[in-house]
């Protein structure tokens, strides 16, 4: 018998999939204790080698890995290649990577990014997830838009996110890192929830988890106050922040520290209390903060651009008590998605330049300097009439 070991020649290998091998695997004989080389034919196990993918450019960095746009040389398809972070690991795949693979392998939904396969390099710390490539993420789209999405487009996006959340929560999965940069969009307007590096399975009753994992701007108040039991309400608060961000065209609660985040939440919703949130006074971090006593809910002032049904939806998403916060299914049944304007068809979503690809777009063609622009327009109009 033998067991798989690794040496630690380089604990911080280059993230390039084509980088030189720095940690070679070997087999250790349990009988003699001497190392044995891995036969070449068994080097990749059942996985394909990453050398079969041509790296095109780096498109982003998730919670637990760097993402590349790559071409599968077998099928010629463009895919997303996510390198699993192994910087701190000496004895195998990190538990976050195992969780992401396990959860994605169980997910089969059009609004959740699909894990195609796992591929490996010759180094034991070269492990990659091959996923469907999406042309945009909503964060880069929002950063490059001249004006916010229309309400019809916001409904189209959020309905798709809610369908994904309903699917996940019904299977006892919490994403725990919902934000606009983790919502990808294809060129056909299909939204896909991505980056499951922080996702966890949950149980009933819930077991303790690390409270600081959700990105600060989207972190629910119970996590800010130290609650260690996570429920699906964590994702629903983050979804409310995303809905507000899409409507406003900018982050809803962009705090730069936990106390600043709590202050922004209180300024928007009013101060929490034991009467509206049973158990609030017993949360671990309540004694660490002096919370302002702002008594008013300012959602109506903040979101004048939407109707009452939209503000009602935001109100049930931003309930302090996680036990009574709206579920994904309740949100899908909200009157907001029935009232006009109706959600547009995903195929009618506006298209944007591919900001995730580093290749710069060609400059627009300029008319010759000696021809007035009015003459060019007249020629174009005449040609249209003739046709």
C-alpha cells in the first residue's frame, strides 16, 4: 500500500496555469518508508490535465481562487478556469475548495454557474475548476453604465436570482457571499450565481458558523452583532442589498467598518430593539457597540422611484429579526413582480462591452476630416429611403 504525499519546495506558487511545476507529487511506501515516483500514466488520476486549456486572460479573483478565461482545446469552447487557492495548504485540498466542488456538483439550475469538471496540473497544488464562462458580472456592468438599469430590467435580474436562491435554500445550501460581483450575466441576459467558496450546507437546528464571512456591504445585522448560527435569512438580506443597489445604480450600504455598517443600516431602517427583534439584547457584540437611536424607517424616502409594492418587498427583506425575514419563495410571490412595469425577457436585456476580457475594444471609426458630418448623415438617410 502507499499514500500520497507532497513536499513544500514553494509554498507560494505562481497562479498561472502554465507556471513551472514547483511541488511534485510522489508516493511513499508504507512498508519501507522510501519515496516512489508516480507513474506518468497515473499522474492526473481521472482528471484532465490543465495543459489542455489555453489561458486567454485573467478575469477576476473570487473568495478562494483566481479566475481565467480559457479555451478548451478539445472542444474549442470558451470556459472559466478557476484556480483553487492552495497558499496555506500543505496536506491537500482546502476544505473551502472541497465544499465548493461538493455544492456545485449537486446544483443543476439555469441560474447557477455550472461546474463542468475538475482539472489538474502536474503540481499537487495546481487544481482548477472548469465552469461555464459568462461574459459579464453585474459589478463591472454597473461600474460602466451611464445610467441605472430600468425597473423592468431590475425585475428581470432579481427574479432570476430569487429562483436560484429558492433552489439553493430548498436543498439546505447557503451561499453566504451574495453580491453584485458574484452575479454573472451571459450575452443572452441569463443571470448565474457564482463563487461558492464560502457556501455551506446548513441543518435544522442550525450549527455555529464563522460570522464574518459575508462581504461587509451585504452582511446582515445579526452577523454584524456576532450571531454564529446562519440561516437562509443571511442570503435574503444580501439579496435586499442587491435589489437596492440595482435600483439606485450604486451600493446601498457601503460601510467601511462594522460600526459604520451598523450606523448606515440604522439610518435607513431605524434602530433595532428587543420588541421587534426578540433575542437582540443577547447577541454577543451588542455590548461592544453604542447604537444610535434613530426611530424612523427611511426606505420610502430612499426609494421614491418605485411603487408601494416595491417598497413593501424591501421592507420584508430588511426585517431585523432573521426568523421573520422574507424567504425567496415569498419574494417570488410578491406583488412587485406582478405590478407594471413587467420584467423584461432576459433576451431583451441590454448588451454591454465585455469588460471582463482585457482586450481593449477597437477605437470607433472617424469620418475623414474634410467631409462635414451633416453630408455623411444625408447620404445615410438617402440610402435608407432608397432601400
